[in-house]
């Protein structure tokens, strides 16, 4: 019973992180801005870091099952 929330949280973090990382990579590959009005390098870096943190949190949640 207690592993249900950990699995749900892990899936949510993993989906968000992978989606954000894929979206950021697609924007950078097409040389389009990741965020409007912000430096392209800074916005891609911050988005990639947030995506990797979300993926790490997802993996951490899966270890709590």
C-alpha cells in the first residue's frame, strides 16, 4: 500500500524530466529559443538542469518502493 504514492511520484517525475529534456533538445537542435526573452545558452542550460533533477527525483522515488 505504501509503495503506490512512490510509484506514482516516480512516474510523474520521470515523465516530466524526459519530456522536458526531449523538448529542450528539439528546440536547441532547430536553433529555436527555449524561453523567450532569455539568453539561449542560459535557458537551455537551466531547462536541462531542471530536467535532469526531475529524472533524478524520479529514480530516487523508484528506490523507495
